[in-house]
């Protein structure tokens, strides 16, 4: 559905350069940004877009929030890079303190910082393995944990993430995760974890179990009631480290700081943070039980850039924004509004088979026939392309690429949200 850019435009010039110099495997949309603020992007030809993607869920606080930009400017004049292992700096420690305080559970916690969600997931697995002395990792259908060798192995979507990139990392076992619209409920999913321990791997060999409380790339599938309680219980029963991947669902995306807070009594052993943590700069981290975080020998964890000073001050300003009065309330109201409006749109569009989500982390699943529930990735691609032509940025998700997810900055004004939903409604009607 790629539309050729108009001849003579900046978009056409940059598209040509992109074709010439940037690797084909990097997926791109025909949009070159000139500037962005809040939930608005202006492109190099002066066109304005409402942003329902937020750099793939990175901008809960919006593009260029004043406090984040000011903190980065101020830090840039003091020092840019140190490497925390060479010379330490307070902003790194402060980010660790803040994410430890946000980690549910009354036990002692510690943290470390990395550059990307994938790198942080890798570190969570290293920590779980070291602390338990075990090798195996349990992950789930519809999971997405990143694109490095291990995290791609943990991921559950062949195209585009796995095809041609094997062999994969060993000792990874996959169970079912709830997807009520396609017949998998809490009981089936929990039974499939327990079955793994009979058919594939001894639970005493399992170091960690990693799960996203709302599966993001997999199609915005929130954990069903009882599922997180169930996996937490299984982990406790067998001494398995419960790793909660909140890279996409954290930092207020669901109307709570962490998505697991929607579920009673969930206290993950390790939490993986990323995306919106850095307010637009690359930053990720792992927080968790102090005894697990401290298990490794000195020097076993770290990296050159992890917890870069600019990213840390941006994160501190972003955490302030997240914890400011009204921020999460606004996100929750936005969630109610988005879900209601999407259901209204769905009532007039039979191709929307399911509307689902948690708070403002919502999505629609498109099917060619509501009875057979046959996924419709072609219509999904048409909707995304039509919406972009009309000034709304959308992104698909789901293992069948037939889900349209909303990752709008949570600071977006109601009028902007409604204008975006109008465009979506029109694009759905025309694409159908
Ligand atoms: C749940 C989850 N985990 C991990 C990752 C990987 O993060 P990154 O792309 O920063 O490596 C992502 C990215 O989309 C994600 O959604």
C-alpha cells in the first residue's frame, strides 16, 4: 500500500536517499519528520499528523515535553558520557531508586540500567539464570521481547522477526497465553504451562518465566482474570523467577504506572522497563528482588552506554511527569473514552471483530468475516495507509498483522483524540 511521494517534494528527495543508503530490512513508512510536539508531528513538507503511535509506545509523556527537553539541555552542558562502571553519577542511581520504589512488593529491591528493552530482557534472563543456577526460560505465544538472538527466540511471530534469522537460542519453552477472542482463556493457558513441565522441561531446570501483562506486539492482549495470579503461583511453587516485561505496557500506558497493578497481589521478582522510561531517549532497566539482582559476581552485568546520563535525566523528568497529580487520572479517562468510541465505531463496522485493551492501551482486531473470524491483514494495511494519507499515524500489531493499536501520547488533548478517531472511522469505512 506504499503511496509514491509527490515529485519535487522533500519527502521524495529523502525517500530516494533512504532507498540508496538504508538497509532494506529496516521497515519504514513514507514520512520524514521535521518537528514534533505533544501528539503532533510535522513532516519535512509541512504536513501535520496526529500521532497514535508515539514512536511505538515510547512517548506516554508526548513529543518534546518541556521539562524533559530542559533536563537534557542542562545535562548536555555538564557531561555527556561517563560509563557508569568507570565514573559514577547521581542520575543513574536516582533512576534506579525511582523504579525500585515503583516496583510492587514490600521486599528490598535493586535495579540496573540498559539501552534497549531487548538488552534489559537479556539481562533479566542472565540474572534469573545466575541466581537460580538453572538454564531454561518459559515464554508465551504472542510474546514480543525484542530482536536480539535470545529475545527474538523468546518472541512469537515468525514474519518479520524470526524468518531466516535462526538458529535460535537453546532452552526456551513456549506455553499458551490467554486470547479469549480466539478461544484461549485463563484455564487453557495455565494448563499449557503445567503441561510444559510434563512434556518438555523439568520445572526444576527452569530459571525464569517471562510474560507481558498486556501483550503488545502480539495484539494488545491483556492478561485475563486469574492468569497472572496463576503464573505467579506456579513460579513460587517451583522456585522460578517471575519476570514481568513492562517495556510497552509500563510507564502509565494502561492508566497505572505498571500494567500488573491492575491485578491484585502481583509482585513480580523482576520487572523489565523500557520505551517511555527515557521520555524519548534510549533507556531501559531491570528492577527486582535485591537478592536476585545481587547474585551475579562483580562485572557480570553492565555495558558501555547503559544508563547514559542524558537518558537518565530525561527519565527523571519523565517520572516526575508520570507522578504529577492528574497524569494517570487523565490517562484513565482517556482509556474509558477510547474504548467507548472504538466500540461505537465497531458497531458500524462488522470487520472489527474485537475491541480490547487495558485503560488507554487499546486496539481493534480486523477480520474479513465476523463469523469465521478470519484475520484480515490486507484491510489492516489499507486502513493504516489511508489514515496516514489523511493525517493520522497508526500502527498494526498482532501475530496475523490484523490489529490496529493505539499508542497515542497520554497528554493528547481530547479534540485531537477525537479528530484522530474520526479519521480512523473514515479509513475503516473506505478500506472495507
Ligand atoms: C514488551 C516488549 N519487550 C521488549 C521490547 C524490546 O524493546 P526494544 O525495541 O527497546 O529493544 C519491546 C519492543 O517493542 C516490547 O514491546
